[in-house]
C-alpha cells in the first residue's frame, strides 16, 4: 500500500449535519492532526443544533478534539429535515467556504443513508471545487457502511481517547445503542486491519488529482 503525504497542511475544514458527526467520523484523525500540527487551523460547520444543549456539547467536544482555537459555526436548521431547507444549507456552505482556505475538507460521504448527511455530502463539491474532499463514515442503524478508499492509521491510545471523549461530551447521545465503546473501537479496528495498522479511520474520496511531475506555483493555484 502506497501512502500519500501532503506537502503542506495549514488548514482543514470539517463539516457535519449534526453535533457529534465530526467527532464520530474523524475524531481520531483530528486528535492526531492537531498533535502533529499545533498551528493547524480547523474550521468547522454543523448544520443543526444551534442554540440548544447539543451546541454546548459540540463546542466543548471540538475544543478537545481540535484545540481551543477551532473556528466553529453551528446553525439551527431542523434535525432530520435539512432536504426541505436546501437553500439554507447551500447558503451556509457558501458562507463557510468564503472564509476557508482549507487544503482538505472532511464531511459525510454521499451514499450515507441519513438524509441530512447525504444532502450535505452532495452539496460539498459544489462549493469546495479545488480541495480534496474526504467522506467520513458513521456506523448506525442503516446498512450504509461504505467501501473506503483512503485510510488514516491512528494509535490504539488515540482510538481509545476518541471513545472516551465522545462519552464525556455527548451525554445526550448515550442512550443510542450504536453510541458505545465497542462500536467505536470495533470500526476503527476493522479499518486498521484493512491498512495493516492497529486502528484507523477510513474515508471515501470525492475526487482527486495525481501529479506525476513537478507542479508550478501557477498551476497549483488554478
């Protein structure tokens, strides 16, 4: 398996339909990235939960996953109804993209069965046209687990810390049968097996370019 290493990583964007999507989908990756790149800027957008206890949970959680300087916007669109608010979702994404200079964008994958996740995944490439978009996975009731194409190995201690932080911060979600340590560690262990690592988080690439010759500064800015 050939690994790809970004030449420069100064900013990432992370988006979720609900408070906890980002932390569940790539919490281990965020812990690893922010430890390796202390100056990394993380911009985050969540479509639902604004003005509720869920926003408070999200702010506290992402401050630990991403660092206290994370730039987080939480909108107040209705949970489970975002397809009926297409224009508002599109506007929120557009405003978010205008203040972002991220090299990588993380969001849900477009074959996620949850309607809120799926709409967000479908609209992401319409705003972020020049960034690598990686779709994260969330194990839940629907049988929509993807066949991932990108794997990010994480240490066992990081996988366990991710699970611990999820349980500490998202108290409102503890009664869901998919929200438990075995589910979180089981999925990261499976993805780890698939890339010869102890644990990993896996992603579906929206679209990517392969450069097999040196790229000029002018070309890279197109």
